[in-house]
């Protein structure tokens, strides 16, 4: 199994530009999570989907952030317009369920730098 | 007050030392307790999880939960340089509309030097 796949691995962009991060979950997993990690705040859940439906997006910082999951094998996180404070590592994770004991498998992350 | 508090360290110990990593939490509804390990430039991976108060061992690692004090610990015996990583406690919501949502501690950066 290839694990969770994220692209790009690194993204450098200028303030105001649109940024799209992509994620392919592990085949057969029905839950997908987007996290943001910074030194100051650690890992923060932005949004998660179950069976392609958004369940909780309370962690999405503001309207500049949006996420979609058009099918079971693909999700995007979009930032428009991007700002320097969005610089962070963004992780996608997937799991086979939504219960407390279901292990979340993380991708390698996308390191975003907004200049 | 954050729901989960964890000292970010950094923590530096010599090889062979016993390491103690700790988290406190405020919501008594948390029922499961997880520890994730994250190597530099990698995603976190589940290291251990436990449900009940008491100890759970897995090789050199022991997870300890004290629900009465809302305090969880991870002990590493005979620490090795390969244990150098960031360790994060993670607590999943057990009910409600955010069932399964993980709340992470800030993470403790551990370095084990030879």
C-alpha cells in the first residue's frame, strides 16, 4: 500500500496567490482529515470528511480556506488568497472509520511558504 | 485553557535514560488516549493507544493514564538515538457531532544523544 499521498511536497508562493493542496487517502478508508502544523500551535484539525461528506469544518480559519472531497480517492484544500500567516505544514490523514480507536494514517505533508 | 496541554520541551537526554512525557487534559469526556510519534520531515504515526486508567506496555514504551487527575504519560525505557522525534498525545472525542475528532497536544521534541 502506498499510504496517504500528498502533493506538492513543497510550495512557495507569493501573498495573494491561490494555493491548492492535494491528497489521495489510503484505498478503502472512508474518513479523511486535513491538519495544519506550526511550531507555535502544533497540529490543528482544519476539517474532516466521512464518506466524502464534511463532518466538522470548525477548524477552518476563515473563508479564505475551502476543502472538497469529490470522490473517495481525492481531496483538495484550497487557500485563496494566501497570506504569510498561512505558512505551515499541511497534513492529510485517513482512517477506516470515525471512531476513537481508529488509527489515523498521515501523509508526508505539504510545506507551504507564503512570501 | 486548552483542552490538552503538553510541555513542548525540547527535552535532551543521554542514550539509555528513562524518558517521561506528559499531557494534561480538561474534558473528562475523553475516553481514549493516544500517543503519536513524528520524525523530522515526516507525518505523525500512531505509537500507542490506551483506554483505561493504569499502564499499558509495548516493548520499551509504557503509556500511563490517570483519569482522576486527567493526566497521561508516556515512558520510554533505555532510550535510543532512534527515539529522537516529536511525541504528541492525542485524545479523540467520544461522542457528539465531532465524534472521532482528535485533539492533539502541542508535542514534545525529544533528542536522545549517544
